[in-house]
C-alpha cells in the first residue's frame, strides 16, 4: 500500500547557525519568509532571526550582535523554563522507545549534521557540538519521527487489510495528548510521540482510527468494531491516558 505523506519534510527556509555573545556560544535559527521586516524572537525554540527571503547570514549576525545584551538576558530567562519541564539530552533520564527505556548519550563527531545510532537499548547522537541542545534535540526528534512513521505504516497496512478499509494518506502530528485523528476521506494523522509507548498501545490507536472509516463517531457500533479487532481496547485506552502526563517532552 502506498501512502501520500504530508508534513514530514524539514523546513528548507530555516537554517541553524551559531554566534559568540559575551562569553558563550549561542545557537540561533534564521527563518526566511515573504516578509519585509527583520525581527528577533526568543521562546522555547531558542533565538530566531526572522526576515525576508533575501536575508543574508551577515545581516542576521549583525542584528544579533546589535542586541547582544537583550538576547543574553532573555535567553537566561527562558533557560530554566525551557528545560525544567521536559526531557533533555544532557540529562541522565532514559528515553522510552516503543516502551523500552533507552539511554541517550552524545559523541563528538566531525560530520556537519548530527546523526543517531542505535545500539541495543542505547541511542548515541553523533554531533559536532554536544552542547548545541536545540540542534541535537531536533536531530533526535527527526530520527524518532522516522521510526514512528515506519511502524505506523506497517501496522496501518496490516490492519487496513484486515478491517477492509482504505487509507488515502498518513501524516504525523505533534500532538501531546490527542494520539490520532481520521477524516471521512481516509486521511489518518498519528502523533509521532506514540513512538515512546509500547507497540501494543500504538496498535490500539491504529485500530481506533481505522474504525472511524466505518463509523465516524463513538457509538456502540464503533466500539464493537474496535473490540472485534482489538479486544483489550479498554485497558489500552486506560493505559494511554495514564501515560500522557509521564511521556518525555523534547523541546525543539
């Protein structure tokens, strides 16, 4: 089965850079769009320079340097908020992959782009700058999304055939609590964050969304369809609800 995939490509209009401010190296992102004005933005994603499509790196750096004191102050304000709520690659907390805890470490590498290597129950992120948390988190999330998509495609293909339904498209969402959605046209959206939960629970979400292709509601008929293909759906739903607040939140 071939799927039309939406929303998984990286944003070509964004470029990651670094600059020295005071005594620290500050990563920042240049985001180009059809806009006329230059501006700076600091939030949970870090420092960003927003500007028109012809914005040069030199212009972006000049803007950053001219607001050095303001940027340093704002970054210090955001730093505790940014990483106190979620999982960080620099910490000791393992990262669950399909329900199995994996240790995550960084390894200094000369390659331009970070890459993730899996060794049993360990993930090693090879990166040019282990301290560039934003870029390293982004690379890790991209790797997790890829693995999530691979499993989603396999299970949707399997269950769609068993349930005799047609899926027109599959895409990934960033949802933290709404695990899936389905349209009447057969477009399935699944949260890539499901990659953290056991595969048995992912299968429940897949069956749940595919069942909507027969019943676009939560009527007794809908749950009868779910139960015929996933008898333990009640426990699975309860387990997912319990996991929602405990899953890692990787800020990118």
